[in-house]
């Protein structure tokens, strides 16, 4: 499960960065917002599911 979350997080970050090069205007903003929400959601989920013995 965590491996999938890491993969989704990495993919969201790559897509978010590449949208500034590939798109412009409203389309770029909408894609960036969507991938940003996904990145934040996966980051929060990974934080909440971390092991507590660190």
C-alpha cells in the first residue's frame, strides 16, 4: 500500500512540474491544482500511516 502511495506521490509531482512546460493558461492551472491536491493527499496519508517507533 505504501509503495503505491509513494508511486502516486512521485507521479503527481512529476506531472505537476511538467505542466508548466507543456500547458499554459487555465488548463495548466487546473492540472496543477489537481495534481497538487493528489500530492497533498498522498503526503498526508503517508504521514498518518508512518510507524510510531521512530
